[in-house]
C-alpha cells in the first residue's frame, strides 16, 4: 500500500463557506481525516494490538456539528489550552480582559478560537514527507 491524500466536501458552515475533509493514508494502512475547519481531526484509524483497524477518536459526520456548540473534539484549541479564570490576566502590571465562553472563564482561545477558523489548506508534495 502506498501513502495517499484525498479531499472531499465536508459540508457548509452557517455563513455558506464550504469545508473540506482531507484523508491521509500511510503505507501501513493508518488513516487520518482532518477538516480545514478548525484543523479538526475527524477520524483516526489505527491498529489495535491484533492489527485490527478502528477509529480511535470521537468525531462528527459533517462540519455543521462542529460549527455549533461543539465540545472541541479533535480541534485546534487556540492560543491557550484550558481556562483563564474570569477571562482576566495581567502582564507587567497591565490588565487584560478576554471574552468569556465557559461561564465566567475564557476557554481554549475564546469563542473565536482556532477551532472556529476555516483554514486555507492545500496539498504540499515536495518529497519531504515519509508516510
């Protein structure tokens, strides 16, 4: 088996922009499915100790489920992973207030974190990858 990469439509976001699902397969049969919306790992098929392939991540079937109130399954989470209490911090005596999206806290980059970005993805075949 040879390594490969394919792409397919993954649905539309509420604003009408189209998301794409990229499928990467290595020469050992492992499969990763990653969408350009949030850099989300939608599926990862890996072998168990007996060599049986199974999807080992939680994911949804289309981009609409991720665009709603998603639990960050497989997503790029933003500039900060975890919570910033009350969405506030200070550096060198200067106070900063961040938007909150987890009760009173700022979680994983806030409501507009990396998990909500439609990234511009493109295949790159420069011979440097060894799958």
